[in-house]
C-alpha cells in the first residue's frame, strides 16, 4: 500500500500541532497554556492516534472488507471530494468500497 494511504497518517497533523503548542508555551515561559491543559491535550491526542489505527481495522474485519476495497474506498472519497465537496466524501467512499470489493471478488 502506498505510504500516502497508510492508516494513521491523518494524526500526524495532531502531533505537529501539539508540538507547536508546547514550543509556543515554552517560548512565552509557559504563559499561554497551562501545564495541566497540555497534559490533557497530550492524552487526548494519544487516544485519538490509537483509535485512528484501530477503528479502520475493526470495521474492515466486522464487515468483511478487503484491503484493496479499503484502498479504492479512500481513492473514491478523494475523487468524490472533488465533485461534491461535502457529500462526495461519503458517496465516493461508499461507491469506491463497493467497486473495490466487487473487483477483488471477481
């Protein structure tokens, strides 16, 4: 699977934003954000990152999706996003997943 479509890549932005908050707080002598807030945000980001890796695996296993079907679903979501900005994400992912699983099972 290409690196651009690996699961969990979305959470990189969360970790970078968290690092920026820590650097900002350190630069201003811990004034903008309290240590307790930074700890709570760190725990929340860790939990979201863990769920970002686990939930797709659980869904694929529960509904019997194939790995190529999941990949084509992501491609369909991106294509759908180009044509219908909000609903295209859902419609494209659904159609992409169906087409991917149909192609794999033939």
